[in-house]
C-alpha cells in the first residue's frame, strides 16, 4: 500500500518496482491439492498424471469426497425472500474457512490526515464512487476509516466510453468500429470465429434456460460443460452474447446483431417469469436458484456466481456495443438480485463463499456501475473482493503457488476496475503487483501460465513442462488485465511487450486454421512431444487430431475462444495522454483517427518492418510507433527520407500535418534469441523476433539437445528454420525443423530444449 506523499491519480500510473516477498501462507488451495475452477482437488481425479485435472464428464468430488454433480436426489429448496435485518448465519465450517490465512489482514486504507475524504478523492480523480465504496465496506462488516462518514451520492460517474475499458480507457481506447483487420492470420482467424458465432443455433444455446423456466424445447442438448446435468450450464450463452456484440461493433455484421437481439429478448422473457418458478425477482440462469442455497450452506457446488458474471458481461456488451437497451434492463435487474442475495451475509460468510469460483463478477458489476451510477451496484461489487488472495498481493507478497490460474486472474482485473471506480489504493496495488509477479516469475516463453491450470513455485519453468501448460482462458484474462494497465502507463514498455508475446505466440495459435469454425485448443503444452488437441483430461478418448467440436466439447476455453478473435483489433492502436496515436501491435489493419484513414502493412516477423500509409484525410497528428523489446535496432523513413532517432528509442515518433500518400516506414533489427529457463541454465527456448520457435520432433518423449549456433533460416514465408538436434543417451543427431509455435497444428512439437 502506498503511504506518504501526494496522492496520485488513478487515470495514469507507472509500474510498481518493488521487490517481491514469497508467501508460504495464504495458498489457496494448498500445493498438491490444486483446484480446477476452484472446486475439485486435482489429485482426486488423475493421481498418476502430472496435471490431474477435473473431468466434467466424470463424477466430481471435492476433497471430502462429496459429489459435485448436479444434485438429483437432493431436493433444492427455493430460498425465502432475503431479509436484510436477519442475516443467515454461516455454518461453523464456513466461518472457519472464512478466516484469512495471514494474521495481519489489512483494513481498508485510511485517508491521509490534512485532506478531507471528498478532497482526497477529488485529488485521486475518481469521484463519488469512493464514497459509495466505503459505505459498502461498513455494510459488509469491514472496519471503517477513522474519518467521519461521508454521504454517498447516486450521481453516475463520468459518462462515455466502453465501461470495460475502465476510466483511463475512456480516452485511451480506440473504438472498435474505427479499426479494421486486413488480410493476414489475424483476419483469417477472426473470419473463422465469426462463421462459428453465426453457426451456433440460438435454440440449442437457450435449451437449458428453457428447461429451468419450465418451457419445452425441441432443440438438441449441448455437450461438454453445457450438458443438461452440468452445474455450469449456460456460460457459453453469456460468452456468445459478448462475441456477437464485439463482432457487430467491429465489423457491422447485421446477422450478429439480429441474433443478439433474439437471445436478449428470450433471456428477458425468462427473467420476467421468475415468480412463476419460485425464483426471486431479477434472477436469471440456466440452473435453479437453489444452487446458491447450497453455496451459502458451505456445501460443494460448481461456481454459480461464475455463470452470473458471464450473463452480466454479455448483457453489458449487448447494451454498449450493439445498442440493445433491453439488455441493460435485464443486467440491472440481475445485479439487483445479486445485491439482495449477498447483502444479508456477514463479511466472514461472504469470504467463505468467495472460495468458490466467481469469475470476474465484481468487474462486471463495476462496469455496470460505470454505466448506471447505481451506488448499490458498486457496494455489491466490493463484497466480492477476495481478501485471502488479493490482500497478500496488495502487500507485495507472492501467494500464487498452488492457486488455480483462471479462477484467480479475473479477481485481479476486478480489483483494478474497483480501484478505478473507488480510489482504493489496496485494490490498485493488488492488481499492479500481481501483474508484475505473475509475468516475471510465473510465465512461460509464450506468455501463458500454469501447469495443470495452477501456478507452481516462482521461477520454475524447466521443472513444470507438460502437455497441460498454458490454458487459453488464463492468457485471455491476462490480456484484458494488461490492456487496462497499459491505459494507465502507455510509456511502460513491459505491458505491450508481454501483450504482444502472449497474443502472437499463445492466443493466435490456439485456433485450428484447418477448421471452418475456428476450433480452439484448451492447452498449449510445452513439454517434449506436446500436442494441441481436445483436452484429454476432460474428454478421454476424444480424437486427438481435432482441437474441439461444434457442440460436444464445450469448455470455458471454447467460451473465451468465441471472444478472443473479436478483440484482435482493440489494442493495435491506443491514444496517449497527449493525443498521439500509438501503434502497439504490428498487425495488418486500417485505422480511422482525427479525420485520417491510415493503413498498416506489415508481415513481421518475415520482414521486420511496418509501413503506415495515409489513405485519406488531412490533419495534424502525432504517430508514435512502439519499438519492441525484441528489436535489436530501429530506423525510420518518412516518404523515403531517413528520420533521426535516438540510439535506443522507446518509440518512433512523427508529428506533422499528414496528407494522402504520406508513408512512414519503420524497420527493426531482428535475430534469434535464446531464453534460458530460470530454474535451469541448460534448458531454454528459442525466439526469432516476437515469435517463439517450436521444434517438430515427432513423438520424442525426452527433451532433445540443440546447438543454437546450428540454427539457420530456410524460408521467410512461411517462416521456417532448421537446427541440429541430438536425441537420447546414444546421441542420435539429426536436423530438426523449427516453426513458430503459433503455426503448429496436429503435430507433436517441443518448445524447450537442452542447450548442447
């Protein structure tokens, strides 16, 4: 937590550069008992497998052996209308579970002496939200600050912009409809995904909702995690709402909008029938409301609030990106239901509930607050602050070992959004410290994280390689977080260096380019002989030569995969505080800004250069082109004339009155780079510029040895290399083909080698 000195605004921030303390307390769950999506102990399923993930098709049990399948024989009572005056007491077990692992849990920060609370918040540049936040803390049993209570105002925060972009993004984000992908891998990826979004049958996607509201349906049931007896049925529909809205905003596809309108109208109709089903007003889901009774009783249930997050996020996207006002009404009613459901709970009881995955629900609530200004929504969002995980991060302690990556990362993005809306420094510190700790000490060469979906000890890479590395959902969430942090500190190179590395090597490569519907791989394995495929731990016996199927292998990665390509345009360009247009990513695209239409033509890394050409319009503007960390040098020409640059520029910057025909060519030095694993100097990955190279080693199960000096380029397009590799104890030597890991499809590959 920051103390002393002048308060800083939360609209633009710099990286936190503190040393990290490693915590052996507060792990959740403990090492060896890692949880997939916050529920099932890994070693209860696959004790003999390196990762041991939960399989949704098998019986799910928690550490006490209690079944996590949808209750069949147990009657699920419909809870009575919550009475805020007489809150239910948590069970003794839940109370015990609520105690934080550390004994020095920090109370919310107090306002510095010499400033009134209102003045301090004004200096922080936040506004009435911080006053609302403190009232939420008091209502939930958290000790208040020592300053006098302040009146919460219901005036909405500063309007404008896309709420998920946060406060800094109001000025920094370039609208989705201002950027167009041009031909290349990213556009092709996006096109396949659009085809899939429009292929998915709305009636099949609504089937479980209809069943929950007593309506018949002739549609076929879904598979995977959307099976009729899955406890998280319905989450794909929320992601579909977001994917369609983002597609419409970016491409103007009318079919995407019309499908969206139908889905929202049906969800609104279900919500309107709550009373007829015994549900409380505002409830909306594909499963009974009684699941939340089970959760509040401290019993095992698979992530019901995670589903609420997906619906809320999709509805917000429908309102803000597709102009669907009905979606906002449904979202507001659903948020009110969450408020009434949770306001009766004590702080300790709520913290116990937060041990079960809840996704990015507080982020969605903070976004909804940014739209409506309803103070109750912000109070509700703050109740979902998971102190056990986030407080150590706020104190600059690394609590990641043993924690489930995709359960935890959305909590951090939510903390950042809450920091923006409330001015709470603890939330801000948790987000900044997490990003630095996770990217510096818990990530692989491709930017992904996790082995068997959990973080291991810090700085262990060579000792944590498997075919279950780097779940796609984790990188999806890390890119969202990184983007928000970049808005606060656009001059901090680390954010976009990580963003590019993860986008190009991991996220682009999760899609199968040979599938017309752009099926995505759940994991991107990094061990010798890794293979992108349907996750075998969830779907044993599935065809290993496909990444997924249309309806039968739905998982959370299928769901986020509906969104990832729709977001490819959102960070290529951003606006700096001085109004400059910043070029962050080297992706063929067209952008409209300040009356200019600019085309970016690039084939990096095949040709390490990008050209920015004005196609139409005239006007004064600053172009600021990022110089990436992988570049060994940088040079630029404007209309063929060399431009003077510093010896090691952070960016190439040109300010001028631009006119049609102007061309800025930025060229980079590029080369091979060996990246040693932090836990073994003998183990390394190999990169060429921004791309990590994978060796096509066949089914080799042992890590081959490679001589970096033997690497030679054999093709520029497609990019390909060859190196001399040695296999086995007998020293079997042969040439090994090397290609970008994102280009590997249906082939065994190796990303880390022993250095010869």
